[in-house]
C-alpha cells in the first residue's frame, strides 16, 4: 500500500497514453446507449417517444429515438429473437453431446477404441471455447450479429452433412471440428444480444433463458439421440443435426433481426426494417486491430470476472460434465444399458436444470428488485445477487455426491433411480450458479457484455475439455466414493475463494487497488501488442507493480 500513490499515478499515465488502444467493447457500447442519468438532456420529442413506447423514463439504459433501437422493440419481437439466439447457443453443446449414446457404434464402425471416440466430443468442447472469443466476437461487433449467425448456421449445416458422409475417423474428426467452429458464435455473444435488447431490471431473467439453453444442450442431446442410435445408424444423428441447422437458418432469416445498434455518432438514414433485416454492410466503422481479437483475455486479471468464472466453471465441470461423461460408461458397463436407456438417464438433469432456473433467473431479479425498493434506490451493489449462488453451490455439491456414492452402492445388474435423483439435484444447483454468476459479471462490466460472455464461455469450455481426460482415471484409481470427496473439496475450495472476494469487495481500499491493478494490466497488455505490431506507448512496469499483480492473483 505504500506504493499505491505511485501505482495510481503511473496507471493513469499509461491509460492516457493508450487511449487510442481502448478495448473494442468499451468503445462500441458507449456509442450504443444513452446513460440513464442523461434524462434531463433528452429533447422533448425523444422524451415523449419513450413515454409513449415504455410508459416511463426510468429506464436503464435509455433507448435512442427510433424503432430500430432493439430496446424499443415490442416484447414479442425481443422474445422471439432471444429464443432463436438461445436455441443457437443450445446447439453448440447439443452437437458435441449428441453422439454420446452412439460412442460404441462409432468405435465399431470406424475401428477405433471407445476412449478415442470420446475425443470427438472433447475436441468440439475445446474449439467452442476458443472460437467465440478469438474470432466471432470482434467480427460481430463490426458487422453485426445477424450476418454472423446466418453464416454460422449455413456452414454448420454443410459440415454436419460432411460428418454424416465421413468414411474415416480422421475425416469425421475434421468435420466435427469445423462444425464446432461454425456453431459457436451464439455461446460467446449471446450475453451481448441480451444486453442489447433487454433493460437492466430484466437482465437476469432473460440471461437465464440463454444460460439454461446452453446448459440443456448437454443432457437433451443424448436423451433424444439415444432413440435414434437405438434404431438407426449413428450417421442419422448428423443428418438430423443438419436438418435442424437448415430449419433454424430459415427461421432466423425471417425472425432474427439485427440487435447491434449504435445510437450516437452514427447516422441512421435507412428505415428500421432495412436496418434490422437487410443491412449486411459494416455497422461499426472502427478499424479492427489485433487487440480486438484477444481483448477478452484481460478479464483473467479482473477479479470481478475471473473468480465468478472459475467458481462457475468448477461447478459446471463437476455437477454437469462429469455426470454427462460418466453416465454412458458407468451405466453401460454396470447395468448393460443400450443407447436408448442411457439417453433416458438424462431426464433427471433436464428436470433439475429447468427447476434451478426458476431460482437463478426469476427469483434473482425479484431479489434485486426487492432490495432496490428496500433502499429506495436503483444503485444496489451487484454483490447482493451473489447470495443466491450459495444454495446453488450447496445443491450442486450434494447432488454430485449422491450421484457418485449411489452409483458405488448399487450392485451390478440391480438398477434404481437414486443416482439420477442426485444428478437432478446437481443440475438444479449448476443452473442457479450459472445464471447468478453470469448476470453478476455482466452487471459489473455492462459496457463489455459480449467480452465478459466470451471469456466466461472460454473458461467454462476449457475446464470442460480437460475434465474427460482425468475423470476415468480418477474413478478407476480411487473409486466412486473417494471421487465424490474430491469433487466436494474442489467445489468448496473455489466457493471459498468466491466468498473471500465478496468480503474483500466491502473494503473500499481493496476495490480501488483492484481497479488500478486492472487498469495497469490492461494498459500493459495493449503495450505488449503495440510493441509487437509497431504502435506507440511504452509502459515499463516497476517491481512494486509486479509484486501487486502477483499478490492479487
């Protein structure tokens, strides 16, 4: 703390020298909406328009003057668009999980081991974690969300057809990788679409819809495709996926308008219909830079995103991925279940996820709104929402323990439903944590909703990608009971870090230091790229800064 003044002074100097290197989303969103505190500066016509459209001026953010602004759309139009985007995000996970009941059939047909077959799913998980953050997000910010979604669905359809026709494991893996790359945009920028369409007091509810669709992709795919794998060739799974992509593409052409809207600093001389459906030109004239493609990684040094992302990813891994991965291997070997019976085991996860969303979404908004009424102000700390994550974490922990311990207790050939009850409890807790954590992170960084969403998706998917490589070894080496203890300890450890973060947030000195630390890290990161690619700006971190960075990480 003795060097805090020097740290602040140098951080401010670095930020001033790096103004031209501001992150993509910070620029775009400041031009996208009008701050709620600027009501007094609105014209009389603008004020009357908002009153006629919404019945109030107490809106966060304030929409622009015109029907093309997504905040001014009728509710049915917003909801239809959200359903299409959420369905798109669901298909990202659905594609990778759809072949789970057919692992054995694929292994036999392509003459590879069962373990190698599971890598088809792991490969897609890894790609869907990196593609949105490194590629799709910056392009969608410049050219709009709608063109990216249309290209995504068209190319996914073609690549799924390629999977259906693949004659070898190598060609199937290549086509699967391409499907994962093209189907992934909605998972990274879905949070931005919600941010661009719904007001702050609605955000948790509608972010929850997007989040629940992402979560439901994993259990719904094997549940439905188990019936297909039982009765038809596994290649029909890919044909069905291609048909789903084609139908989704047609719906999006007619019912998926553009949500990327810049309200200030850009002239809108087209009708709202043309801007929403027929505008395929560049929306944001800001030049693309290398920094734009990797800027979300700055949140690795931002505690209000990194810690919730890590806590969420750990719960997602141990209350979601482990169940999805272990159900086929455990139940096929122990109870001799076929693809259809294995698929039916995911009903518990589906039910638990839907019930969990009622707490994570609807109750979360009610919780925050009641606090606003209690204090008589709309400025309620975002940390207040985190209280709802604690019962979610507890449910996830209890559920995964029940799932693993009950599996260990059941003798071979004697099945009962108790492990699936545990899976349902874990799924409910996972969904509560999902919605609460994502909404909290977006609320803390509203100017960069797509960047936050892309980074959280990246952390979650990489965590999920690593899991299948050590789950089987853990279960084999220490057994299901001790594996339950390992999962419980890991969840508690990450949640303890999260609780510490919430308590430290109450200390203004810590909050200021964190802000200065984040500013300094962002400036240094931009400087590193500038040095590589010839731009100006030369921050030189001193030893106190390095020590602060290391201590806070």
